[in-house]
């Protein structure tokens, strides 16, 4: 099974950089997803990492260390609209597919 | 691509009533998932379809819950004899193909409130 741990809440200042961590324990690793979810809205896909290292996508980057069971999402030049919940998810194999198991999410509050 | 749509957006009902939710996935997506989400938690997996076949059900899905996807397009989730603990956001997601890295596209969910 999967065990995923994320901080419950973080706060940061507009324009700053914030790192949201995720640790996981899984019987077989098949990559790791990050999703963003604004209050009352659907989760939206941010990134997928399967190899070690940092992948950059504009202001958002995602890092993975498979040996440490650890990932982080790095948000640069924070904007007020980045206030949201950030969900870490690890797929597990089932029925010929891979079904993501989600962490509880980290609520990020960006203040002026 | 009109996205995943769910109906209704909100449902308020009395304990003991039956409710049914509908999900229309992105048209070319063959995989469809149902999740439940409560405040401050991530989505919890309920069940998953590939085309019209229901391939997995979570232990969370009691016998009061049933899901269908009769023609491999839209899906319905029914909860019978609702209980207060069923109050949650019910999310539907769809994805394309069989790759591990295929992201899920979520609908805005149906918020269920049991009085």
C-alpha cells in the first residue's frame, strides 16, 4: 500500500519562494504526481516525476528522490492566486491501470 | 475538449434517502474514476472503470454505493439509504490510455450534504 505525508498548512509572502514537501512509502514505485486544487474547485494536474531530479515548468518545479521516498514542489515568484491546496499522489497498480493515492494536501496561503 | 462535467453541483437530502450523481468524462477518455473528498483531506479513491468495465472498488465503497458506466461514456454513482457520514464532495476524473503518467482530469464535483 501507500503512505503519503505532507504538511497540513504553509504560509508565504507574495513574490517569495516556497517548497512543499511530500514523503511516501510504497511497495512499488510508479512515479509521483502533484496537483493543485483551489477551494471549491477540481484538482488540476501540475507535474509527474518518475526519475530522480528536478523538473522545471515555469514558476513551478518538482523534485524527486526515489531512494529517500521524497518529493517537493517548488513555487517561485509567488502570486496571490497560488493560494490553494497542493496534493501529492502516488499511483498503485490495479486492474491493468495505475490509480493515484492522494495525500491529504498542503494548504498554501499567500499573503501580501 | 469541454472537460469533465458533474451533475448536480450540490445535493442536499435527508438521511435515509437515495441519491444519484452523474459524471460526463472527456469524450475520448476510456478511464473514469470516482473519488470522495472531505474538508482538509485529499481525494479518496472509490471506484474505477475502463470503458464499461468496473475494474476496482475500494473497501470504502460499502454495499450502499453502486456505480455504473453502461455504455463506456457517462457514469452514475448511487448512494442508497444515505447516512450523515456520506456528506462529502464526490469527484469524478477521467484519463486517456494505459500509461502510468497519464494525468487525471477532474470535474468540479458534487457536494452532498445529509441533513
